């Protein structure tokens, strides 16, 4: 099926056969001549409204997630289904550079009547991290009996009817997934900011890059110096700031490709170094920030490829359309002692320009998706079609990530 919003007669005929098969348990109408669509529709109606509703529910449930009128943002966060309970576990190796002296006796240390013990134990060091969290969601759509009489009179009417149902339900589910993604990213962002401030990282300023502060520090500028940037407004109109920012952020992205401890929470006594290749990075950038970079930095260059960031997805707003560059929540994040802290007070991150993280740092998935319909309500002349799904999500502060703010 090409698109839920672009049904041809041939596509509708195929869908009608599917509905007929579900409703009757067979497909004795095996012709593929789209001119027979009306007879297929009549045969479907003869099976009764309850079987029709159930069949439509099953068929649309199977095709619901193939193509949509609205596609949720942050698609890179959705991972494959997991059906092994509500707990996800991941093992992380601890750095263990325990090199030993070579025992082959090059220095004459091997003597008669002695042996080298090749069974000495050196156990691998790992950290086991668990994620818990899921939300159970439900949506219902009411289908009226009289709509069927209209819908099955022609291929066009049925196309409009099916498209209406698909668009309504899928848009709502897509918005739910997008909202969940925004929440997951919001928790990561505020958790990173608090972790960096608390010193849970190796070094400081790698996970929370304060771009204006970094610029002034890099050039040794104080408030008394010309060229000093004190506000976001000053930064926006400073062409040199945007050129430098491209280079500075590009260097951070390059550093994430190296195996270091700079971009994740460092557990006390358990050194772990990780790298994130470019093709494993999720890079989200506020569209306003991207436009400033393009107009202020690229516009003055003959070769704009010098300032090119690959694999970037633009974001119109992080959490609220009314305050596009801000995030406010009460995060739960990992401390250096391996425990989780759930903040009781809300943390606000303003002027958020960019979020970069390893694909394993944030994820959400929907499982246990199923649909079902009620019998016909003979008093009201309608049936209710239910959609159920479970949403699971996680943040991992042991994975590489950093945020960029204009402050």
C-alpha cells in the first residue's frame, strides 16, 4: 500500500479483499479487476456489521504504522520491540589495562624444577545497568453504522472513510511518540547539566558546553575587552562567534569518536572509556541556531562545505512551542557512586542550541500493540475500536552525550 492518504481503486480493491477475508475467513473473490470493487463491497456488507468492524480493525491495525499523514520528530530514538519483560539490562566493560611482565623467561628467570602458572585468574570487570520504565496507553475511535452504508458505495467513498480513520488514529499515536521522545531528551539534557555541574564527569565543560563562555575564555576576553560577548543578542550578530562555534563544536564531535571518558558519567573506581562513531551519533539542533550558523558563518564563505555538519536533524522546539529553546523538568540521572538521584525541584535549561548523544543513550519503543472492537451498540448505532500499546523508554548516562547552550 503506497500511502494511507492516496488510495487508488486498485489499492482499495486489495484492501477490501483483506477485509472480506478477515470477516469471512476465506477469499473466494479472487479476481483483481478493480471494476469488481462494488461487488466486493456488497459481499462484505452481507457478512454483518460486527464482522466488518472487527475485520477493519485488524486490517488497519496491521497497516497503521507503515505510512502516516504526520510523522513524529526524533525518529532516531525509536528502537526495535523488546518483549522480554519491563526491564532492560546492559553490561558495560570497565577499563582494565592490567598488563603483566612476560613470563617466557627472556631474562633467564625460568629455572629447573619450577613451572609457570598459566591458570592464574583475572576476572573481567563489568558494570551492569538496568532500566525500568514503561507507560501503558490506549486510544479509541467510534465508528458509526451508517458510515458503512456510505463508505462501501464506491471505491472513492471507502478510500475517504479508511483514510479518515487512519489519519485520525495515527496522528494521535505519532504525537504521543513525539511527546515521549521530547520528554526522554529533556531528562537527558537536564541530567547532563546537573551531572557536569556536580563534577560527575572527567573534566568539566565537555558534557555541557556553554558556547558564549567558552568563546570568551578561548580568546581571553573580559567584559572590558572589545569583542567580548555578554549576551545572546551580542552573539547572534557576531559573525566571528559563529565561525568559531562551528570549529569548536566540530572538534567536540571529533573527540566523541575517540575512546575517552570525557562525555559520560564517570563511576568512582570503575574507569570506562567509550567512543561514538559519526554514524552512531544522534545530532539535534534548534532550527533557529542552525539558521544563525548558516547566515552568519556560511554566508561569508565561498566554500560553505568547510562549515558543514552531517547527520543533523533540526528541531523547531525542545519541549514547548511557546519557549522553543528551553527545557524544564525534574530529571532522574546517574551519580558517580552508581546510584540514581531523582530531583525534587525542577531544573530549567535555557538557550539550548544543540543536543548530541550516542544512539544508545536515549531510546523508546512501543510493544504489545493490538487492536480490538466492541460489538455494535444497537441503541447508538456505533462500535468502538480500541488501540492499545505500551511505551518503554530509557536514558543511559554511561553513554557519550553533550549539550550546547548559548550562555
